[in-house]
């Protein structure tokens, strides 16, 4: 299948029945078969409703056995070479997306619905959803910000394709592509990669943003994120990068020592609806933002990079796509731990002004 930017998708099956998808910007033949013995896949977990907050919690006990920080020679995300039979059967690849071996959420493979909250007797449904792994590159020692623009563009096309396809599943409510980078964040595999969660419910963050954006639109007849971006352009002081199609800024009320939002200047609900021109322009601003982040202290910064999109079935007229990067690094050798106020109450306290971190990011000399 040929996608945007001429990217070609090839889909195969792994030994245990999971799907693997190769994304190539140039013609490539993908026929390598998974030589590992077939293993049973873990069973689907369950979801329980926290009645105090009305939030769904996925219970996935099988994830206790997942691989934890293996050495490079045993990395399951590197290509298959020699005695290493990895998750990627081919001996090389550009970008790969495959079904997670240890998923928090799983395709229910039968009719499924999210039960209504009914107090202490609320039904316990299976943990319906999809969890996929996105390998950004075959180069184990690289990182997303170090990739060539063409490689990042291929990743973008993989995100767009997965958003489009997963949105067609009747039990999916929200698509969430994200990347965890660095052991400080809790990464269990060092290879440059991200994940995609397709939730069967609206996560609390999306639910809250949807409520706020809906109220704002009802009162002002304008989209909230559009007005926020207009304010950032007017204020200027928190902008750290900008091109014809994208803007990157430190938010006015940042929660983390270094937090960056990257948004298209022409708002869209999700990656699937992003224009080809905007997709083509994303790699340059992504590279600049991540190079500035790494350059603040001259060390690779641990971060979470999260794509916030409108839900699949609602709020698409009021919620807008944006990429949120947060780092807990506040100084060399010092992290911002989410302690009492943040973890227990969800009330964040910032020790530095967002304008200060924006200045530090802008002052990084790019090489």
C-alpha cells in the first residue's frame, strides 16, 4: 500500500499471529518470516472503575514479565541478525510498527461495550484496546531527534496511517501515539521507539480537555487552542521555534521544568487529517525542538513526547492536534519528582517561570 510522501506499507504476520508493518520511503521487498517458535499470546486483561474518580484502570498482570533493559546484543527491537531473532524478522528496516507482545489493552475479538457506571456493582469489562510499538529506526544508538528529516517524515506517515486505521475499530475511542525516552522516565528498552495506545474509553486528560474546549467554544464560538496559539504569537516570549506550518512554545502555565507544545498553525483534529504540506514541514521543527532540549544542559534529556488528538467519535470540532513534550530534568543531576502535591492531588507547582525555560531553550546554539 502506498501512503503519503510515497511511503510504502508492507504488512506481514509474526510467528505468534501478531501483525508487523514495515514503512519504507523507497521500494523494498519485505518477505522475511519470523523464525522464532510460536508462543501463546497473553490473555486479555480487565478494566475496573475507580468509583472515587470515575476513571477506568486497566489491570494487566501479564506485563510483569516483560523484558527490562536488555544489552544491545539482545535488543528485541533491532533487526534480526545472526543468532538474534528479534521482534523484527527482517535484517534491516526503516520504520516498523508491530503489535505489542505485552499489551496493556487488547483487541477483544468479539462484540464489546464499555459498561455504564453502576456503583459497587459496575461490570468488569475486558481491557479492550490496541497497543502497538513504533520503531523509529534500526539504529540502536540513535534517537528521534537525531534522525534525518526523511526518516522522521516516514515516522509521521506511520502515525497517520495507524491513526486512520485504528479509528475504524468500533470499540476505539481515542488514539494516543507517544514516546518515552530515558531511564528516568521508566523506559525498559533503550532502542529508539514509541508506542500507540488505542483506548476503548476517554482517558482522564482527554475527557477534561474536551469538557473545557467544549465550554469555551459554546461561550466564544472559537476553538480554544487556536486562541491560545494566537496569544503565544502575540506575546512572543515563550515561542522557541516556528516555521510556515508549525509553532513550538513553552505553555503559559507549564507544569514541568521543560515543557514544549508543538502545534500546526492550521488546526486539525488528528494526525489522519493533517495536510501533506504540514506533515512535510514537521521534521524540521521536531529536530530543532529536540536538539534545543538536549542542548540546555548538554546531555540527552529524558522526556515524554505525547500526541494529543481529538477523540475518534466526539469533540472533533473543538479539540485540536498538538505534540506535548515534557521533561522532569530541572538541572544536571537533578530531577523534578512528582511528590505529594503533584502525585496525590494533581496540583502542580513550578519552581521556574515558563518564560525562563523558553529563554534557555532559545539560547541553545544549534550545530
